[in-house]
């Protein structure tokens, strides 16, 4: 135990300062980074990490870390019989002087993803309003060994951190719900107007069928909007982990092309794609990456011109792979390009009025790619076409 009362008082004052700062954070990513930095500081540790709990799937996944290769760990799930899993299930902390002597230690996850070698750790549950938020870990005490005073300090910080995470999630959700309600007004107003018109006796059968078709389209739009909204809300709240496996990108792209090909053929679009056999392996969530590729390819069809072209290319980079999706469509006006990844944003010009969408697809793509430690960018010339480029790291 720390026998210096002045040092103990200083540490608790530091936690108070940190807690005040945590309440000001409105971005979940910034908040989590602030928590792991604070945990490493007050415990005198080489590193710290946070695993968030994915309640629907009942699993833990890394969401933030200090110097452990945060990007390569982000989203990686851990087994329920790991140390972190034990802490989550039992809602009790553990102090482990030597991880190699604990059978619950799954060191290969961290070392394989980040190269960080763990010797000792403290792990404690993050609980807010009796709900499990996740697990906070600190690793490798720089001086001496972890003791009860370290655990007590971390528990004080952990209690404040759990509340801050829950409050930030609620803030983000309330903000998104306000945006969603705004977006719902247009299709709901349209359906309400059509319901009124359908009651008029002078309508012909053809007019009734046309209005009924519009109701069907607006209902589908509402369904897509609600599904996309839930996807993005869970991604932004850090509630979605990654089911990591080896992903063969050429094969995944070909699967996606089979899905969009019928619509592309209707517009007489030419698709160009040359599979690459010697690309390095990608470690990622196949379903999530497929969602990204499908969104980009669907947009390339939707915003293209009849008899246009879609080109998909793959290339190896140093420690990474790049995927590009190009079209010869209407492009993005320069004054709107800065908003392209914003929630509910849709390109607005005369040529897009008949093209429906939720305005959430690219926001979801960006979040998924960033969760994989990658990045997504685009280049567009208005009236000539757009190219979206994804760069994904090759993880060990």
C-alpha cells in the first residue's frame, strides 16, 4: 500500500480533475481515449485499455488503448473465459502480478494485434446504473507491483468513467434521435397526404395504383432509414465488435458484384474488375466489410448515367491494401463535398431528385472502416464521376 498520505491526496485530487474533464467530453472516442490515458497515469502503468460490452451479442471488444496499437486492437472481441470476460461476468476486479501464471490470460490476442507484451495487470468492471458498460485494464506497473491502493484509485476513476460513457452515449443518441425525427417528417407527411387523397371518390384506378406505389416506396424508405439509423447508433456508441477472420477481398468484391449486377444491367452499365490473386491477407469482419463494399457499389449504380461504367481496383500497399470504386456518374458538387460523410446528408442537385436514400450509408461506411484501423476518402468531379478509396491495414 502507498504509505505517503500526501501522494495519496494528490492522486485523489488528480482523479477529481480528470472526472471534471470527462464530463465535458461529448465524443465517445475522445472520452475513451481520455479515460485510458488517465488510468495509465494514476496507476503508473505502461498502458491501459477499455473493452466495451456488446449487450445484444453478449461479448466484449477492445475500443480504446494507449500505446498498445490502438487501431489494430479496436473492435477485436475477447473470449468470455478470458480475464476480461471473467471480470465482466462476475462484475469483480482482479489484480494479476504475473499474467503467465493465470490460465484465464489470452495474451495472444494483444500480442498478435499490437506487439505489446503484458506482464501484469489490473482489470475492473465498468458499471453504471447497474448496467455493465465494459472493462478497464491497466498493464505493466512501471515501478514495483500493483497493490490495493492502485485498485482503489482505479475503482474511483472507473465509477466516474462508467457514468461518463453512459451519459455520452445518451447525449449522442438524443442528438441522433432529433435528426431522425426531422428526417421522418417528409415520408410521414407524404404517406399522410396520400391517405387523404385515396379517400377521394373521383380518383381513377390508375391514380389509386400510382398513389399506392408511392406509399410502398415511402414505407420501404422508412424501413431502410430505421435499420440504418440503428446500425449507425450502435457503431457510434461502440456497441458493435468485430468478428475477426481472414478476408479475401477479391472474392468478397465478386460476391457484392453479383448482388448489384441486375440493377447495373438495367442501366446498361459496364463493370470492370480484375481480381488480384497475390494480395496480402486482411484481418477483419467480413460481414461489415461486405456492407461497406455493397454501399459503395450500390451508390456507383444509383448515381451513374445510363451506359456508364463502374471500375473496381485492388492494390497492395506497404502494410495495407487499397480498394477503389469509380463511376462515371453525376459527381459531387465541390461546395457539398465537405458534407459527404455527415449523417443524413444527400447530394442535392437537379439530377438527384429521383434518387432516394437514407443519407446514412457513407457515415456507416466511414465508421466501419475506421473501426478496422483504415480510412476512406473520395475524389469527385461534378458531372464526370466519383471515386471512393478504402485503405485497410494488413493486421497480423
